[in-house]
C-alpha cells in the first residue's frame, strides 16, 4: 500500500512539473524542470 502511495505522489508531482515545463518560456528554467523530471520518471518506471 505504501509503495502505491509513493508512486501516486510521484505521478502527481511529475504531472505538475511537466505542466510547468511547457508553460515556461525561459530555456534555463525549462532545463531545470527537465533535470527534476528525469529522476521522477525513472522512479515511476522503476529504473535505478
């Protein structure tokens, strides 16, 4: 149960950060969002 809660939180955070990534106009901030998204996506896919 705790595992699925963790995955759900990650999916929600990834969605929010992804939306912010596409709303952002400045490329430096977009790169920061991408660096945040990479570990989240890898954890959701269970790739270490």
